[in-house]
C-alpha cells in the first residue's frame, strides 16, 4: 500500500482503477454502457475537473495568499518558485477541463443554447435551464479570468516571463484581485449548478 500512496502518480492510477471496478460492478448489476452512461461519465469528469479547479482557487485564497505575509522572506521563494507555479498549472488546466466537459455535457443533454441564452431560446419557461445557464456564465467568466487575467499576471509576478521589476507587484495585485473575484463568483456559480440538478 505504501508503494501506491507514496507516489502521486500511483495514487491517481489506483483511484481510476477503483473507479473501473465500480463500472464493472455497475455492468454486473445489469447496467449498460449506453447514452445515459456516457452522459454520466462526462458529468463525472466535469465534477472531478471542477473539484481540482475550485479546490485550488480556494487553496490560493484561504491558505496561500493570507499566509504569505507570515512567511519569512528567505522562505518565500519556496512558495513563489516551486509551489505556486505547480499549483497554477493544475489550477488553469482544471479550469480548462471543467469548462470543456461542462460544454460537452450541456450539448449532450440538449440545453447548451438554452442555458447560454439564459432561457431566452425557449421563452424563459424552463427554470432549470436558466439556473444552469447562470452557473455556466459565471463559470465561463471565471475561466476567462483564469486564462486571460490571472495567469498572465501571475507569470509576471512570479518571474516566469521577463518584465520590469516594478511591474511584478502590480501584476501580483491584479492576479490576487481577480482570484478574489473568482472566489466570490464560485459561491453563486456552485449554487446555480447544484440548484439546477436538485431544485428544478
């Protein structure tokens, strides 16, 4: 067991192996690999991606950013040169895969246009599609912030790209503020997504 758990790669592989075992149990109990199962699989990948994305968003905002002032200056490079770039890699690709699988899921289930038009395409009559649409728009705004505002500014702030020294603090502040915007939007986004599945 230690050989699995001391390696992140092996741990993740083991998680997927256990999931395959669950799929085999599902098939053994009479389940089929039909359209509904494929839609479920896309939803599962959407949720896994979202957990990675929002988990790291909340890590940055609840743990890393508030505690950086308490870290001694000689230890800060460990965060800014090692931990933050690795976390930002998974953060931005978690955002990308979340939106990718979310759009595929909406398309598979036939509500992509209805959701993105906030129900206008169907006369505002299906509240579930309006709710999921609000969640999709908030998620899209958050994805945009990650890829086109937070990440470019973090590359400057962390010294990943060449920039004047006086640009780093400004870029770091912009990245932090838009990360806070995403943290704020994540709460109603999750409300809208979950309400679409459970209230309507």
